[in-house]
C-alpha cells in the first residue's frame, strides 16, 4: 500500500470513529481534510498515479459527506454553509428548502450571504426575487466574498435586478479578480486580449490568463496553451504551450477539443 492509500485509509478510520459522536467541530474539521484528500486522490487517479482504488476514494467521499451533514445537524454554522453549497451546486432540487434554511441561519458568514443571493436568483428553496438576489450579493461582496463580486459584475453587465452599468460591472470584475476569483481573472485576460472595454494589451492578457490558470481555471490554461502554440498574443513557444495544456488537463479541461476547434494539431503537445 502506497502513501496515498495509507493516508486515505487513515482518514476513513478517523471519520468512522467520529461519526457516532457529537463533536461538531471535530466532525467538520475531519470532513474538510477528507474533502481535500478526495480532490487530490481524484487528480492522482486521472494522472495514473493511483490505480484500482476508486472504491476506496468513493468510500472516503461518502464518509466525508456524512460527517459534514452530521456537523451541520449539530449546529455547526460553517458546516451548514458548506453543505448548502454542495446541495446547490450539485442541483439537488429536492433539498433546496434545506439548503436555504442552512444558509439563512448562517448570515454572519459571507459565503452564506452569497448563497442566499444565488437562491433568490434561481428560486432555489424560495421565491425568485432579483432585488433580494442583488441585495445579498452586495452584502456578501462587501464582506469580501469574491464569487459574489463576480456575480455583481454579471448583474451589472446584463442588468439583472439593476440597470446596465458597464463601468460598475468592470469595477466589480477587477475587485473579484483581486480577491481571487479565477473567472474574473480569466475575463480580464479576455478583455485585454481583445480590447473589449479596455485598451488592448496582450501582456496584461497573458498575466491575467496565467493568474486564472494558477487559480484553477482550466479554460484559461488551455487558452494560454493555444496562444503560445500559434504565437497569437504571446510569443510562439511549444514548451510553454505544452506546459499550459498539461495544466489544463490536470484541471480536467479538454484542451484537445479547443485545439481541434482552432485547427491545431495536438500531436506535438502530447506528453
């Protein structure tokens, strides 16, 4: 058994030992550590570093969710927010009311305010209400929630719950990027690459695309790979293209489909 498998087994044992108890904080922390392990093991499996262990990873994933749910039931606010987040983004509509209640009770946490903004926008566990949606996004953004800042960029761009205001929208996109939102970073890369609303600046485009890729945006990584491969917006470099394509693959983004769309042969960039 290699080190990765040993670590996974240890986390499984820890969760199994904690689940019958009522220590919400310990359950939450153990579930958080286990969730990171599940994510890393999933990447290991994609890269061929961990073989024939899918059942072990599945077991850890199931126990992670059980521990998170148990911690939320015991009143742990952050656990409740994390659980509401999971319910929404996995589109478990049958649990929408539960997710709404979990977020609503945790309004002291910026992520909960962001989720309430999403819930009111989508009518997830509540009636749709664009004005309440932008209200909660505003509260979350002012509290430092980067994803809420990005949604405000979208709202002001499209006029959702407010009037269209491109200047305010761009400001929120910049703030979201500064706060670490990879979608905002990627968008800024696109703006500077095309000159959309800003002075065209290929160097800034590369900087923002790179930041987005480093923050986990697979499309940004694949886009940079294309830019280096064809020498458009960045100096031609097969080595740099290959590096960003590998990064996109590690982020589970299909860079080959993008290459096909652009008429780029993928053979020179395969590992």
